[in-house]
C-alpha cells in the first residue's frame, strides 16, 4: 500500500473514532442528567411546616410523559448515530480497494512475469486485468528500448501498464486485434499498441501506471495515475496492421 493510501486510511479511521467518542460522551451526559433529575424529584417532597403529613393511600403510578428536552435530546442522538453509521460506511467503501488490493492500490498480478509475456506474444494482444482497469504491454517487444525519458520509472523488464480509460472523456478503450491499435468506441480516438495518440479528439496518449517486477512477481501501482505522452509521440513507429474496429 502506498504512503498516500496509508495517510488517507489513518485520517479516515481517526475521524470515525472521533465521531464515535463524541457520540458516547453525549450519550453518557444525557444518561447522567436524566438520573440526577429523577433523584431530585424523588427527594424534594413537599412537607407541611411542623406537622407530619398523614400517610396517604398509595396512588396509581402516573404515566410517565416524555419531556420536550428529552425528546429533542433523543432526536439529536439518533441523528448522530445515523450520521456516524453513514460516514463509517462511506469511509469503509473508500478504503476497501486499498484494504483488498483492488483498483486504487498496489496490485499483485496472479500470473508470473514469463506467463504474462507469453500470453501477450501468443494472443497478439495486451494482457488485460479487469480488476485493476489496465492493460500490460511488452514495450520492448514492440521495439521500444525503455530508454525514452518520457517513460522513465514506468517500465520494468520491458512491461508497461496502460490505464483502460480514454484520455478524451474516460470511456473504456478496447484493443482492436485487426489494426493492433487501441480504439475508443465513444468518439473514435485511436492509440498505437504503446498507447500513444494517433487519431481522434483525445488530447494526449493513454494514462499509465508504474510497474514493479520482483523476480517473477509483477505489481502495478494504481494509486497514482501518470499522464499519457503528448500528441506527436511515436516511439514504436507502428502503423495500423489491418482495418479499424471503430
């Protein structure tokens, strides 16, 4: 998990704990005040001056009415409980990807480095990981050397990760096996296999994620999105290899 994810998690948990502590304090204060009020009413019985009051027959216990102040206090506490529950649920939903290792965290791919490269070569298309919303390409196999400063820190063992979101309006960009390019079905933006802009309204190339390889383990850091290369970038010199899908 990244440092950013840890700091966000710590802050959110601290807020939830603070709200819960505030709720407990208010609840305890309400309980103490109610007990004190009940004790005061029990002790302060009216007495006649100098004469003991005759024993009166036991009266039926009056029906207890809820005071306006108690009603308002109960409504306030109920509102606080509902707010804390909703905030806690939203916080958990926000943190869940980082806890479970999904999109928004560092993702360990289920396949090994050699297996990923083999799948890319055999299928003639990028390795797609839906839970992380990215494609893995073998940049070196496409003719890239990994020495381009524009991709510094994004390539390891020849692999580079491309965010599936179009740089234009955010549609998912599928890979077209006919042209061997990425083609957006929404507005026709097209990118070569390295995710570099070729055609359409997109302002730049596809977004990237950093890749980390440790032995045969491949990890992709989806907590930080890297902007795609600007228009005009063409490091692999790839023309369309067939008709377009879009």
